[in-house]
C-alpha cells in the first residue's frame, strides 16, 4: 500500500502531455512521438515484457472504443492502439475534441489458481474488483480483464469477471449457459491465469487524473467535499422529482436505464417503486433546506409528501397507514411519519397534521407484547387482509430489523415536536415504553439467529438519540444499546494500516478481509451516537466516534459521481452528482443518495456545532 501512496504523490504532467499528443493523432493524423517527454514519473513501473497497454475513448451515448497491445515502448504501444481505434466502425461517431481518453498499462502480474479465487481474504488468491485484473494466456492467445473493466462494465464480483472473460474465450464460448461457461473457464488446463495490477489515467477537459479503482482517490477527509456532495446530491433529487411527487427511484448509469436489478421484469410505465425509500428522499430535502434555507428544497419535499399522503389509508381504529405494492409495512408508515414530522418541524406547515396523528395511532396499535409487528397487510398472509392475530411463525417470518426503528424515530419526532395532542402523546408514551425495553433486551434473545456481527439498526439509534431527554422512556439499557452498536461498528471498520487497499479506510466489514462496505446507512447511526455522547457529556467517546465518522465519510466520498468519474456513463449529465451503491457498481437508487447525504449533512452539523443542535 505504501508504494501506491507514493505513486499518487507524483507529478503526472507528462501523462497530460501524452494524452494531448494522442488526441492530436486522432484529430490531425499526427504520428505519435514521446521522445522529448520526461516519463520518469511513470516509466519505473513499465516493463516491456508484461506491460500490456490499453487506450480507450469514451463519449456520451456511445460504447467505448478500446484497444490494447504490448510493445517494447509505451510510444510504440500507444501508436498501435491509435491505429486500431481509428479503424473501428464507430470511430467517426466520436468528437475527438471532447471525447474522454483513458490510458491503462499493466505494471505487475503473478499466477493465480482460478479454482481458489475469492474476495474474502487478503492472500495470494484474492481478486479485488477495480484494483485487480486477470490475464489468461497460453502460447498463442492472451485475454485481459483490466481492473478498470469493473467500473466500465459495472461489476464487483468474481462471477461477473469470469463471465466477461468466458464470453471472449474459445474454451468457454462453446455453450450459452452462463454457469457452464464459467466452469469450463475455471477448470481449463489450456491457459495459465494471472492476477494483474495496472496504472490508469483519464482525461477531463484539459486535465488528466490518475485513477485508483477506476476513480479519483480521496486522500483525506475534507469538510468542503462533504458539504459539496450533500448539496449536489440533494439538487439531483429536486431535479428528478416527477409531477406525481415520486422521485426517479432507480438509475443504471452504465446503460442509462431505470431497470431495477432487483425487479428486472418490471418495465415502464410499471417500474418498481418503494415508499420507504421515497420518504428517505423527503428527509434529505428537508435537511437541505435546513442547511441552505433555499425554499426550493422545502417545496420539493412538500410535493413528494403529496405522494405519501396519496397512498395513506385509514384503519379500523381511527389510525392511518401507508399502503403500497399491496403491502402495509410498519416501516412504510414509520418513515412516512418521520418524513412528515421533519417537514413540519422545518416549515411549521400543518398541512399533514391529520396524517401525522393517524400514523401515530396506527403504529402504537401494532405493538404486541412489546414487539412492533412488521406488517399490517401482506399479500401472502391472511389473503391480503389485515394481520390482527399473528402466530409466532408468522411474526418471525415478517420480522424486520429496520421497521421498528423507523417507527420509533417517527414517533420520537412526534412526541418531541408536535404541538398539542396531549392525550395521544400520553397514550403513545405508555405504549412505546415496553417496546423500547423489549427491542434492546428481548429481541436479541428471541431473534438471536438473525443478528450479524456488524450492526445495522441505525434508525433505532437515531430514535433513541431523539428520545434521550425523556427519562421515562430512555434508560441505561437504551443508551448502552446505541454505544454498543457504535463501538461494534468502529471495531469493524477498516483502518489505514490494516488492509492493502488505499480506499478501504472507513469502510465496514463483517469479517476482516471482506470487500469493504462504504455504508451511509450505518454511518447515520454512528453520527447519531456522536450526538448522543455529546449530549450526555461523554466527551472522550464523542471525539472517538467523530473521528470514525470522518473516516467513514472519506470512504464514502468515492461513491459520488463527480465530473471526472462519469467517463464511462452512457448519459453523464443524468448520472452527474448521484451516489452509487458500491465503488464499481454503476447503480443508483434514491436511498443510496439519501443515506449518504443525510449522514454527510449531520456530520457537517457535528463539526460546525450549530447552537440549534
């Protein structure tokens, strides 16, 4: 890792000049010459026996044109690539004045046994998406999967890499069955497999940037980056809010498509939508208004809440619940309540008060012996009718980690910030007291088999933070729950010196060696723990958590689609300023933006310590 760190501190003006000359070759037909350029900063890793060189052109709306070769010098390799790219049938479709240019060359390779390849341990058989590539070769043929292929093709698994290679290679192309192709490739004795490492650079306007995992590398935490990404992501939500109050829910940057990978058979106009994630988008907009005081965010939030109101249904007990996709989820109503309360607190607009009180009444009716029940209506139970008397089996099958925390956060905001409704508040406190006890003391026993090493209950951590001043509801058990989860998250976070990859620092893991999780959702719980520690005067713990939050944020910076990163996107103007699922996956969803953005803005508030918080 030290070698990589040192590399990114170098002067890469020579690469900028190389790209300028490559562009001139495309535009004017020049012969490429690099003889008068000082290549010292990059040539120490160039080995003519292994340094296969790829040159790629990117342009919005076009498939990339890519060619690779190995020659005795970088100049000869690039000259060969330029000539072959010019012969491509789609070359004339590219505007060579503005097309993005990538140069990538192999710097190291070592043998690997494909039957043992994995992504779960730091050893010689590891494949790291976006950092590792694969070379397959025999005496006559070579096939490359370059590290940047993971970004360009939106991949992050061994299976996807092997399938990409299998589609190219004669040994595997004999069958159309994906699994069979991969098996033939992995078990083939015709080729030797190698892990390869590369250096890559991409142009943006008049500059050239070194890439790590196909992205620019964020070397340190930066408050300006934190706030800039939050604002720009919030603006994207405003710009992609439909007339009916729904957001652009899902977007695949690679294909410029709204086809959801979890619901691939759904097509326009019946694309999948999720009401819980919608409500998270509303909360993001409200927080953007709090940060900027720009009313456009508040107006967009109200419009989006119109959709939430439109899917609300009265129950038989005077309450109200969110009903969507033939389901009434505890979390759907809980996040609706949280979104409407966030909006009401920021705006003092009481438009949705009847919905707010209706949601509260419904939520407290869904507590059974201290347990919040996950569903009120589910099409696979009780013929799609309300679930009033669930069996133990049904309760277990409809259990959710997240829904109770979402419900409690909405209720906490109601109790703390809704004026009036004293009787309902009194009843609500009576109802949720046993629920708060049950969730931290009994749930780990009843559902012990469902708990993982890495905590994931950030909504509940936020709810306890919000309720922490109410000593009738929050005691040591709830406080300890928040801090125990925070400590667990911090202990399961990659640090600077405990992994071999520069961008892992601040990412979470279940088991050391896992591919990292840059996780805004969990980080929301972590920053909530900071505010709770600060409120309780636990200064040392607060500072420890704040430092961990900064590491988590630095890690998540890499998920943001800035102008430099969108080189491989089919429609860069559409994907610009979104926040991805994963580092090399090109999928966007409203909640991937919401969780990271909401974590970022709360961390910004923590660092700037406004008097109102």
